[in-house]
């Protein structure tokens, strides 16, 4: 999982790619749908999926 745009998303696949200026980027495909491109050097917040909490 990665923290992205204020929420945790599940990574389906990740690969490296070249950006328009020739720099290295990481392209992530989300289980929830869609993709995102992160330039090399961006900090990604990683975490383990948490089981759903049971109602009190």
C-alpha cells in the first residue's frame, strides 16, 4: 500500500519508465483503478494493509 493523494491505495503493479526529460520514474498501477507516475527521488509512504476493525 502507498499513501497517495491523502488515502492509502493498494499497489497492483509497479515498473520503471523514462520521463519526458529522460529522467527515471516509477509507474504504479492501483488495484482500485488507474495509475500514477512518481519521479525518481519522490518519497513514497509505504504501509501494510490493516484488517478492518470490528464494530464496538
